[in-house]
C-alpha cells in the first residue's frame, strides 16, 4: 500500500475533528413561564426536554448551599431564559437554579438545574 508523504499526512490528520455528542429531547415537554409577584404570568416558550443525571459534585455543592436540586434537564439552546423564570413539567412547578448554555454538542443545548417548588393546580 502506498503511503502519502509526511507533509500531506500531517495536513490531513489535522483536519480530523473529535465528533460532537448528539443530544436528544425525548423525555417530555416543559413550558417556561415568566413570573410576576410569585405567580406564573405568561408562557415564554415550550420545549421537548431530555433528562440528565445530577452528578455527585453538583448534588453536594447544592446541599452545601442549602438548596435541593430535584431535576436536571436539557433543552434546545434558548438564550432568552433567566433564573427568574419558572418551568412546568407534568403540572409540577420548578424554579430555575442554574442555566448553562453548551455549544459543543449537536444541537447546541441549554441545561437547566431545577428545584421543585410546588404544583400548578
């Protein structure tokens, strides 16, 4: 088998990129609401979401700050979201504790750390 000269091999090898992780949103539907005076005011957006695992580091960091993390979800990247908004999943209301925008996935995602604060009923 014929090999390429060294200069060409290095050039082609530098073009190979690490494959990005493909994320799915198959665990349900969540709705993001604006909150005014402690009540759900208006629907901001509705997304399909995927569950993520709350890792030990995140869990114990939240415990140290006396915050209980109930759920960690990923949604398609959405920049117009704040920690003052609320998320409703299956008629359960959650407060957004942390928002992380991650660009190195396919598609880019937003990870929401949620704390349950009650029911919508």
